[in-house]
C-alpha cells in the first residue's frame, strides 16, 4: 500500500520534533510557570523519587493547563504530592529545601523507593524461561500460549505514566532492567515451544525503537520454523504520547510496511494500545495514526488500569469504549492498579472497580463488551472480579482466573469474603470459612518445583 495516500496532511506536520524533559529539566517547562509555586515545588520533590519524563507534544497538545490540577493528562504524567506517604514527602521536601547535594538526595530517594514495593508479583524471578539450562534474560513466559519479549532498545517510553508498575526500572533499579538485545535465544525458544501462539513485544514502549531495530526483532517471525506463532502483539502507549511515530517520523512508512508484511504473511498483528481516558483519543495525530495502522491490516486492542484521580468514573470508561469502537479499536482489558509505586494515590477498592466496570459495561453496545475486567495481574494469574453476591447469608466476591499459571484454573469460579476496603488479591480471604483458595496449595507447589528446577540440570 502507498502510505503516502493516507496523507500526512500539512496541518499534521509537527511544530517540533520529539523533545523530552526529565526531572533535571523541570525548570525548562514553561507551562509550569503558570502553576501555583507550591504545586511546582511539590512536583520537584516527588520527581526525586518517582520517574518523570514528558515530551513537548504532551505538554503542548494533551495537557489542559488551565485546569492542570484536575486534568487527567497532567496527573497521568506529572508527579503529585499525595503519591508519596506524607512522611516520605516531608523528608524529601526537607532535604531539598536544605540545599543538600545530589548524593544525599539520591540516597534518600533509594531508601524511600524501597517502601513502595518496587518488585510486585514476582514477575522477574518466576517467569524467566530457560533453554538448555540457560536462563533467557529479557523474556517472560508465564501463560503457556504467550511469550513476552523486552527488546533492549525499547525499555523507555515517550513519556512516563505516574502510575506505571514498571516505575522502578525507570529510576535506575538495575535488578529490574530486564531486556534482551539479541534475537537468537528468543527464536530458538519459540522453535522449541510449539504451544506458543503469541509473541508479545513489550517494554517500556517498543515503539520508541527505530524501524530497523524492529525489523531485526520481527523479521525472523516470517520464518516457517515459527509458523505456530500466529500472533504478534505490541504493547504501546505511543498512540497517546507520540502518534507521530506512525505518521510523520522519518521511518513511519517503513514501520507500516513492516506491519503490513507480517499481516500479508498470515500473522495476526495486534497493537495492545494503552489508554486511560477518552481525551487521549481526541488528538488529530492520534486519529491519523489509528487510520494508518489499521490500513496495514493490524488490529488495535485497548487496555489500561482503573485509577483514582484519572478515570474513577463509569462515564469516562463508557465514553472511552464507545469512542474506541467508533474508531475501529477493540476494548480488551480493564486492569486493577497494581500494588506498587504510587498506588496510595491511584488505588480503588475492588468493590468500586467492579461498580465502575459494571456501570460502564451496561451502557455500551455488544461491540464494546469485548472488554474484560476489573482484572488483577497477580502472581498466580489474572484474576477478574466478576460480582458481589450473597450465598448462605454471606456477602462474597465472585472471582475467576482469566489467565492462570496453571491453565486448568482458568474460568473456575471461586469466592472471597466481601471486603469493602480490599484493593488487591492479597487483601482477600476465602469465603465460607475455608482456610485457603482452591489454587493456593498447587501454586505453592509450582513455586517450589520452579525453584528446584532452577537448581537442577534437566
Ligand atoms: C496479560 C499477560 C499476558 C497476555 O494475556 P492475554 O489474556 O492472552 O491477553 C501474557 N503474559 C503475561 C505475563 C501477562 O501478564
Ligand atoms: S507507557 Fe506503559 S510502560 Fe511506559 S510508563 Fe506508561 S504504563 Fe509504564
């Protein structure tokens, strides 16, 4: 296809090229000057601890600066005071005010980050696959049909989300910097694992990569030896933070040709786009990017967490899902905010998450009801809160696995005592006086075996 035909309209040519600001450059962001000075100071303090990165396009086109304090796009990207416990905030504020040097600030930041559960749900240790006894870094294989790959050039994002569960790697926690720069291990593993139907490229945001890097990782997918890998998924928030990637970047057309080649070769190519608010779907450049991606034959599926202070409102979700369907996108997952980082600011009780999901779901057509949630990505699997009900006079949550470490657990209903304050699976207790959930025994066994396996030659 001639992508020039899906024109780069003149009004879409960006006024500036990609330009990024981090904590060091906060003073250079001119829009901040109109904010109350106290708010500016708070941003400075919190940005010492949580990741901060934003680009000019987000600053100029997405954030509503007249209403910054309640603007979802502002809260999505700028650190807020209440993201830290008051004590942590005060300690850092004090240190910054005292004119302490970088070393002292860095030391306190490291200490305070430890209180924010930087390593949630055993992602890294538990799910790293091995080949001939060799651990394959930069990969995760948790659910048997899907392998995750973290290309080393894709471990940042065009901007950072303040709620990101991968935040620790963005502030330099090397133990979490989890990536691979080589494809041989990946494809050797895929060749051996015929049960794998999906390859999921993730990050960071793999769309920060140049097309020639993407080619290097993706062209081997065209080989007959991995024809069982039917689907390529790409996790990305570039449609929000840098839609130019698909429209006006120098290698945008090459990128689309690459996607089209994969589609023509019979692969299902799915963009797993991350959206939190319908506002993200309004930008002209985003609309253009969506049209261009869809013209390649790739699908765009949408997922994102439910967040206090950003989208804790059923009408925000229903409007977002309707808008997605209108633009030809497919609503896919609504997640529960994970138990890490700035969760104290974003977390929502499970009972509230369910209410938002149900109310939003009730008001959209069947085409938007492809979305499943609220779902917790926990160590045993993705657990969906399906409902609250009463059985034998006990108020309970009805739960099920959408994905599970053992596929036999998937879809089995189970029950937890209702708890209006619970925000995560760990807070839940089994209902009906049972002392554990049906999967717990087996889960412990899997963990033990896995540890034994890691130490044994096989
Ligand atoms: C969510 C997830 C997947 C994909 O699950 P689907 O339900 O197939 O979308 C794969 N691996 C991990 C580790 C995940 O968290
Ligand atoms: S785009 Fe995704 S990976 Fe990047 S900061 Fe946001 S949530 Fe995290």
